[in-house]
C-alpha cells in the first residue's frame, strides 16, 4: 500500500514538474513583453529631449582637458575677481602667481617665489603681535576681570583680533595651491554651461561695487578708531605735533597690553601701526572673499533659473531637459568643490564676527557716562558696520541655497507636453541635493542660519550680563 502511494506521489510530482517547465517560459516571455510595453508607453508619454552636441557629464568631468584658452570671457569669475585678489596680495593674502592673466591656465603657486616669501613675512609680523596679545590674555584673564568695566575686552580682544588675522593668513596660504585648481574647474564649469547657450552673468561691476563698499566703510571705521585712540594728541600744530608723539599716543592707547612686556620706542611704534593695518584688512577681506565667491555661484544659479522659467512659461515642447539637468549637476558639483576649499574661511569669519558682536554688545550696555562724542560715534558706527557686514555675508551666501531651489515650483507645474524622464530626474536632483556653503560642515549657511546666529548672540549676551552682575555683587 505504501509502495503504491509512493508511486502515485512520484508520478504526480513528475507531471507537475513537466507542467512547470512548460508554463514558466511562457510566463517569463509574458513578463518581458509586459515590461517592454510599459517602457514604450513611458517613452511615448515622456519623450526624452533632443540629442546633445557637447561633452557628456561624468563624475570626473572637471579633470578632463575641456578648458579652452580661446574662450576667455572678461565676465568670467577668474577675470572679475582678479583685480581684487591683486589688491589683497599687497597685504600678504593668497600668494598666487599670474592672477591678472586672462585665463586660469596660467595660474600657479610657487613655494619659492617673492610673493610667497612676502606673504610668509607678513604672517610672521602678525604672529608676533598675536603672541604678545596671548601673553597679556594669560596674565590678566581671571575672575576679577569681570568686575572691571571693559575688563573682558581689554583681556581678550587683542588676542582674538590678532589670532584671527594669523589664522586667516595661514588659511589663505593653505588655500593658494588649491585656488589654482579651483579656478580651472570653475572656468570649465562656466564653459560647459555656456555651451548650452545660457546667458552669462555680469559679475565684474557687482564684485567691484561690493568690495569697494565694504572696504570704504572699513576705512571710515578704522579712521574713527585712530581718532578715538589719539584724542590726547595736539592737533593744533604745536612743537609737540610730531609723528613720534602721534605714534606713541596712539600705540599706548590702542595697544597698551604690548607695553606690559616691551618698552615703547619709535621702531616698535611703527611696527604696531603697520601690523594693526594689515590685521584690520585681513579681518575685513575674509568677509569680502566669502561674499565674492557666493555672488559668483548664486548668479550662475540665477541665470539657469531664468532660462528654465522662460522656457516653461512659453510652453515649449522641445525643452532640452537633459542639458538643463547637466548644467544644474555641474553647478552643484562646483558648489561642493568650493565648499571643500573655503569652508575654513567661512568658519573663521563667523566665529570671529560672533565674538566681536557679543563683546561690543556687552561694552555698549556698560558704557561710561562721560564718553566723548567721537567715542560714541565710533562705538555705534563700528557696531552697525559689524552687524551689517555679518548680515550681508549670511544673506548673500544663503542665496546659493535659495537659488538652487527657486525653480522647483515651475518644474512641479510643468505642462504634460514638456514633461519627460529628464524633468523628473532634475526635480529629484534639486530636492535631494543639499546645496549650500558650510563652515567645515558644522553648519550650513541658509536664511534660517541667520536667525540661529541672532538667537545665539542674545543667549550669550544674557549669560555674560548675568555673570558680570553676579561677580560684582
């Protein structure tokens, strides 16, 4: 009986195997036909854009020999920022050779050159001042510092100011060889986007205007600082109205911490006067540099967005979505390359500005009543300039993130006749890619970040005031 049952089951299993062998190929062919029909329907519903006659975008695109020396646009970022960088090199910043040449192919960084040696010499001068300032801070910073009016500023301001300048010069020195490759990649990106017949942004007058505005305000602020620290100088033209007396009065008032370690002499006075100007320019140029780079990237996004909005609003049926997506991808790649190189500059800038905003707020809330008019004008003018410069850096840098998302509503409402697979890929790229400059990836600069900075300033200020009052009691 068991043998009979076993034979029945074995026979039935053989029949089922034979049936499966007959049915499975049919099902596989049916599935393949179904998939092929679905792909044909999708291609008919969302037809791809026309074929393109320009290089295909790859992950190694920026390493290709695509850079052309014959296509030198005076409105390119390299040519637009060149005179500003040449001015900065007078103060030992970014010692790159051939910055005024019309093509970034001629840029180079040489370890043994006059500009490199000059930048190293200026860095050493500022480093000496930073060391003297740090020695003073170590000697004076203790709990009794908070009991004295302006004690925190007297103990820490010099160390932070000159320490920031030294770090800034070192970071720009580190950036110099990277800047050569970055500018070549930037020019490749510009030529790649221009090959799609996108309007080129006009950069020169925007960069010049922004640089001139910030540096002129910085000069006015620094002149007021010199006037405040030389109120005891006799400006009437008497016998004591000499350069030696002016330098001594100015240095003893503005850099009193130096003379706790060294004795004043005329050479030291000249050294302090020159180094203070170098450090002031470095502090201001750090913000200017971030602004210029942000404008260069944001304007490219702006032109791309304008092209997409114009094409979609006219309901064109032959929009080159493939080319537009590649342009956005190239620009996104460029933002990440820029962020990888200049993020230390961004972190240094925001850290330094946050410190001085908190310090000036603390000093302003505890100002003595017998201040002169010049001192009041200098304090409020300097504070407003610092706030305005920080807000300008934040908003102009946040434009990169804003412009990268601005075209999304147009893509969402795109007509069915122009929508295809490349449009969908472009939407996915813009929604998932986090495009923004960062401070070494500790924070991303967006519009929300400005509110976070304002909240941090208010919080730290309340803590400092409460700590100050508690120690006085």
